[in-house]
C-alpha cells in the first residue's frame, strides 16, 4: 500500500484538491492538511497539543489513530 502525507502549512500548494484527488484515483492512501509533528513524542509541546486538540474535537486524521 502506498501512503503519502500532504502538509499544506496554511498554503494550498501541497495538499491541493487536485493532489488529493490524484492520490485517491491512484490507490494512494493520503492524509492531507495536518502537521506530522503532532505524532512525534519528541516534538515541542505545541505540536503534541495540536494532535491532542484534534482528537478532542474529532478531527484527528483517522489513518493515524
């Protein structure tokens, strides 16, 4: 299985709808628009809080849970 993480950093350059659609049409599992640092135990607190907050509001990427 191919997987890709498209982080957009507040721009629509990487996780564009076209890029997500391309991944979906080609059997690539995609997580779009979230910072991958929120998954790292060694990351600064702000990044970990970001992940925690997304879990609280039900917006945590399902493919990472």
